[in-house]
């Protein structure tokens, strides 16, 4: 099924917002991008799979400690 223009724009807007929020370190706003049960696979960084707001906090801590690059 082909995407309509409005779907493409919504996806583009979401990707752009993700970049802006990550660059600003605005992890408290991740709920604007992800559902509460979203999973983040940080296995490559030795942190396993994290879910939801607790996962966002783990990512923020890992970035601060330089365990995860800001732009992976």
C-alpha cells in the first residue's frame, strides 16, 4: 500500500522531532515520539533491551557517561 502525502509528512515530522529532541537531550519529551511500551535495544552497548520511560532514562544516563554515542 502506498503512503499518501500526509502520512509521508507525518513520518518526516516525527523523524525531525526525534533529531531535535535527542540533540537537546530532551529525554523528558520522548513520550511525544514513542508509545509507553516502546523498546530500546542497547545490547550493542552492553545495556540490554530497555522499555518505556525507564528505558529513556537509561539512555540519558548512558549518554552522559559516554557509554552510548549521541548519534548511534
